[in-house]
C-alpha cells in the first residue's frame, strides 16, 4: 500500500491505475475504488471485500455529463433528484444499456477532484462484506495493507450516515435503503 496525498495521486496517469485498487475519502465513508471498466481492479475489490459478485458496486461521478457519456439516459425524474440532492448522499439506480446501474455524486472536495480527473469510478465502502466500514487510515492500513494499492491520506470528515438508495429504473421512486436523505 502506498499512502499518498491527493495532489500526488492526481499527478498519476490513468494507465498507472489499471488493475489497481485505491482508497479515498468521500462525504459518507472511505471508498474503495478502481477505474470504470477495469475488470481486474473491480474483481480485486470483490475479493478484498468477500463480496457476492451479484451485488454490483455503485458508481461515483462528479457531474451528470459523465453519466451521459456512458450512454445512460437520464429521465426527467432522475434529473430532478440529481439537481436537488447532488452532490450528496443519494444513490440513484438508473436503467442502463444492459442492466440497472447506480450513480452518486459525493459532496467531498477530495472525491470530486479524483472524479474530475478519472471520471466515473465504481466504489464501495472499505470493509469486508457484513462488517462495519473502516474510516480511520490506521484501521484501513492494518486490515488491508497488502490488498490496496493507493490510500489517499488527506484529512476529511464523514457524515457517518449511509446514502439513501433509490431505484428509478422504472421511472418511479422506489426507496431501497433509507439513508441520510429522507424520500418517500
């Protein structure tokens, strides 16, 4: 594990992160991430977490155009919720090209700078599935020292509340997890 400051991480080229797993603070918890479409890096995340392969990762983005660039259509309802609650702790599940796909725009300057540079990133909390999230650098390093390639160490604060997860794939609001934002 290389502990690295945000400014130095942002100097890395995209190809340097291929097949790698990196960790950075979001607004809710530390996130474990890999490049979008990087099957090797994403597979490593599932192995690290002992996560079921049928449970997809959420994708973080820094703007709506990154979603559109993937060919994902944003319905008027989805756009309304994005404009009202993003950046923030709201994960939206949209109708993707082949299957459902989820996105969230974190309210974290560190995460947004990373997402501006590397675009959409599949991300999940730093923990083994079923265990509590790790939000202290010392805990992350102790548990995953040899499994994470880069750990961004800039200080950050977390809400401690999970994001609200809403399925909009059928163009209606279906709350799957009530979190920091209350929706009906």
